[in-house]
């Protein structure tokens, strides 16, 4: 299953998380949080604080850019270490 990254186009924290995915060569899908429905409601249901980035990996939620980077390092140790 592909990891889903909830992102906003102007967030530098999202860019930090996306850089980790690209550097490690990990496939991911994005869902843009630009205020449009139904993605905004879906995101609010997942993470009521509504801060991003957030990833969902096989039902597990990981929040904030640094947490996402640590998670990717732990789950994909055979790729470049960040």
C-alpha cells in the first residue's frame, strides 16, 4: 500500500517531508489540502488539530515533518539515512 501524504502547497514543513521521500526513493501519494472538499473534511476527521504534514501508512498516522523523517528512516533502513 502506498503512503499518503496530506500536504498544503505553501508549507515549508511539507517540502521538508517530501524531500525525505525523494531522497530515500520511497513512493508516495499526495492529497492536497487547499480548503476544498472533500479532502479538507477527510483530513479534519483524521487529525483534528489540522496541522500538516501528516502521512498515513497502512492505517498508521505520523505527524509533523521531523516525525515523518524519523518514521521513514525506521521503516526503510535500507535506503539513504537522513
